[in-house]
């Protein structure tokens, strides 16, 4: 008997109708279902009228549990891996099991479906062509600040997950570290009380102080304004940038200073590009 297959099955992030026909079929056909929280998954299986042996696998699972699952696969059993909601492996302990399966030469395949981060991004209306997903920020204060410092100049749209009891404090930390910028706070995706709230970070803090947060949240934050401003000048050289301001009536010194500020560059670096420009442009 050959090795079995590990199926990565997307489950609904809220509305139970958001499950694919293929996932339903595989859940019926596999020998075992590995779940982050078996009690949560059992509710879904009961709704689908599916009965299968469940194996718990979460962030506190030990190596012995991993070995048991891998051994079942190596014996030829087919296993479906599910998260509590969405894609297994995304902010989910299933990531390690997938890595181990690949290392053992076990066939792994994906059954795509709902993902909270991407769903919130598309729904938010913020730029979605380029983005970075950070999942949950670290709970440790030092580690959290390190991540936020790294995100300060991130030009892409940022996607974060957050629990309701940490939401207000997280918004305060982001405002302090990233500066006031646009944010879409998306809650209860695909559920009855789905909501998309658009704020500045400062306004979002005031809102949730007055309106205690409830439900599961995805935060979609616009990229760094500084980086976006820098991109405005990617098609113009520093020398031409200086000349443009001199054409508008600025002195050479004033133009160098303004270009340095707008490009966030040291003034002496900008000056080097102006050495052969006369104090007053000649025509």
C-alpha cells in the first residue's frame, strides 16, 4: 500500500454555506480529519451530516501527536486537515504539519476556499494590488513593537488579525508606531453582523472606546504615506526634480531642501546632484 494524501481543506469563516462541494466530498471520503479544535469542527461535520474519526492538532500539540498523524499517512490513510475557520496553515498550527508531510514525501494537495485576510482586503476598498499579511501581532510587548517598527515604512496595504479584547490597545499602539493613517476595520465576515468601518487610526480608537468591540476582526491598514510620496518621484531624476522647483521660482538652496524632504534623503546627497546646476537656471 502506498502513502496516503494530506488534503488541506478550507472551511467557512462564518457562513456555513461558504464551503465547496469538493471539500464536502473529501471530508466524506477521507479516513481521518485533523482539526485545530475538534469540538468546533464537529459542529460543521454535524451540519454536513458527516461522521469521521477526529484527531486534535493545535499549537500545543507535541511531537508524538505529529508522528501519529504522519504514521497514519505513511500507512496509506487519507487525511483532511482543517482549521477552525478558513485555510489551514494561515495563522494556524497546520503550517508545521504540512512542512513535515513534504519532508516525508507524503502527497499534499489543496482544496481552496474562504480566507478571512483576503476577503477583508477585497471588501475594504483599500489598495489590493500589493499587500502584506501579518496575521496576529505578537503578544510579547517587545516583539510586537519590533514588528510595528518594521511596518512603519511598509508601502503595501497591511492585513492583521485581532481579537476583540485586544483591539483598542492594538489600535493605540499602531497609531503611535505607524502614525495616523486610513484603516478599514472588518468584523464578523460573512456573518449576520458583518461590518466594514472606515476610519483614520485616531478616529478608530475613539470609536471603539465608546463602542466596545465584539466579534472577530480583520484590520486593513493603508501603506506608508512616505513610501507612497517617494513613488511619485520614481520617474524623475533628483537633478530634474531640483530644476523643476527652480523653474517654479525657488532658489537652488530652497529647491535642494524641498527635494531632500520630499524624497526623505540627506540634504548633502541631494546637493551632489545639483553641483553642475547654475544658481539661476540659464535659458
